[in-house]
């Protein structure tokens, strides 16, 4: 499942969930969003993931996304809105920062 939002000439992937890895599902979902974004004259597709999500980081880079920004300690602010966000994530990596990736369309 993928959710996205279009604002002006940019499209943000808000969530991307695939229950089975390495089967082309994530690729198909992103390609579907690219098609919608292009149909809506978007010039940029972007998303944010946390620093512990190393599988996603590798996937997005292989797909062609570029690292646009690192939001240092962004999770401190996020936890003020959603205290249930854990302190430690995948592979016992502390969840601290957000990585912003983009691909130009």
C-alpha cells in the first residue's frame, strides 16, 4: 500500500508498505505514484524516512532517489506530537533523524 499527497508541483510519498520484500511490490507502488505525479504535472517526488530504516534507504537509492536533506534530531519534535514513537528502531539503531529523499520527474 502507498499513500501520497500532491501539493502544487510536488508529490510526497507519505507511506509505503510492502509485506513481502524483493518481489517488486515497492517498485510497482512507486512507479504508480510517479505516473499519478506526472499526470498532475509534478516536477518532484519526495519522501522522508528515519535514520534506522536502512532497508528503505538502500531501496530508495537503488530506485534513483537522491538524499536531499538530513533533518538532525527531527524525531525529538515528532515525539512531542506522538510520544509513542520508539527511541530505538531497526537493528537497535537509535531513531533520531529524518532523511529526505527526492527524485525529479
